[in-house]
C-alpha cells in the first residue's frame, strides 16, 4: 500500500512539475505573427538547405579575423533585417552618385555606389564625395522574395503603361538593367537591347537574388566572393572570403522564406478597408495578386500570391526625388514596394514605423500623405475620406 501511495505521489509530482514548466515556457507565436519560416511544400533536403541558409544569414557574424571590412556597413546579414523584417534608420544604407547615372556612375572610383560608413581599426570609413548626390535606403523585409523572383517577365510587362495609354495618370514601367555575368537569365525572360527586367531593390535595379546576395556580402560587409571579388577598400580583386556554397545557401534561404500571412482578414473593418483601398485606386500600382510561372523550386511554381505590388517604376513626384538614379530609373521614380508584411514592420523597427524608401514616414497615414506624382489622385482621394474610413483603410493595411 505504501509503495502504491509513493508511486501515485511521484506521478502527481511529475505532472505538477511538467505543467509548471509548460507554463514557464514562452508560447510559440502564431504563423501570421512571424515573417520568418520556410514556404510550405519543401522537400526534406530543401528544408535542410533552408536551415543552412538561415544560419548563414542570421547567425554568421563577421569580424576582422574572418574577413570583415576593411570598410563595411554591417557585420552580418541579419543585423539589417531583424526577424527578416524591415530595417531601422540605424541600419539605413546610403547610395551616392549623380542625378543621371543612366550611362554610368561617375563616382565608382571614389567608393560608389554605396557608402561604407564603418571600418575596422586602422582604416577610415568613407565619406560622400563633394559634388555627389545621395539617397538613403532602409533595408527591406526579406519574406516572399522567391515568389517575386518567379513572376514571369511577360506578366510584369502586361501591367506596364509607360505612355499612360489609358489616360488614368499612371504610367508604370519596368527598370531595364544589365544582369551580372554570373547571373543566368530566367526561363522565358524578355530581353531589350541586352537588358533584362530588374525586380529587387528600391528602384528595381537588381536582377536576381544571387546578385542581391553577392553584392550585399561585398558592399554591406566588405566580404569578397567569386561572384563579387573586388575589395571595397583597395578596389582590387581579393581571394574569396565566403564560399560559393554559403552564398548559394543564403540565396536559397531568401528564395524560400514564406510569404507574409494576412491577419484578421475576415474582420468587417478590414474587409471594408480593402474595398476603400480599391475605390481610391491604390491597387492600380499596389497590385493585390500576381501569379508565378516556372520555378526550379516546385513549391514556388505556378502559385498565386498577394504582394500588393506591380514591380514597376512609378514617378512619385518631386517630394520623393532624391536626385539619384539606378539603372534606367530616374531620381523621382521608385519601384512599387510590396505591402505584404506591412503591419509587422514595427516588430523589426524598434516598435514604430519607418516607411517609404528612406524611412522618413513614421506612420502609414504619413506615408500615404507623402505620395505624389502618379499617386497624387489616390493621395487626394484619401484626404477626402471620412476619418472613420481612413481608419478602416489603415486597419486593412496593418492586417497585411
């Protein structure tokens, strides 16, 4: 009898301790509250590759001993993209050149196009050269990039209206750029005078995620690879400081990060806010849905997704003219930013919004009110809304 009581007491103690421990452990956030995580449908091998890329992106921190610098902006990929979200003013990048770089940046021999504002001991960080124009660019969120990468060129072109043929005041166009020699054009790519459609970066000046990743290692951290071998300090080629496999692991990680999941999408005010979004013509640039074509990653192929972008350049007016160009993008032209994940931006930005290309807008309302150029009609229609309808629209945007 005594033994039975002892066993029961032990079992009760075990249960109490287990429950107590469970209550002490932090709960797992819901899927729609996180930007991190792989896209559904990856194979076990692909999930392992995703994890390798995740470690390289978020956990690998560089120092002088493993190749950092001599000039740099950050010491790791993840330090500019906390939780794979948007960057903070502290991590904002500076690009410099001149107001017309269509035929090349005249300041490349002086450290352009990117300012490396930090350095390891014994070296002086860069300064913006006299006479250069510059722009500040807040690091974007990383999620869903594989879907954007897999959008067919033909679909992007079908959304363009460079001459405003329909007379609606909106004339989006692709940014035609030269791809790097190490980048292979996508299947069924459209070529124009040796150029291809760029779709990454604030002005869509980067062709693909391999270029984005290799350039970020080089320009942001001062790390050379076989893809980008020129040292940012000496302007001379150096032996690779990061392996091709690591670069490709990070590329795969960026390709297979899940798309942001909309929250509260059945909330009546969110539903009403989406209709207001459509009514004031925001969707003419922030296209709600796109569909991918072929992708070597089966989980990304032929998928309809909701990024709220047309991936085109639009003239945003003099207020957002930074006097700097990339590719064929003029100073006042910016690629329509994807709105998915917008409501989670504060999580990686220190608890408040820093929106638009340089983080100047500290609220969604302010970001809308700073629109100009082709967006002036939508901005004015927003201003005519009742305060109640403005709040519904903002609630919808925060649900994305």
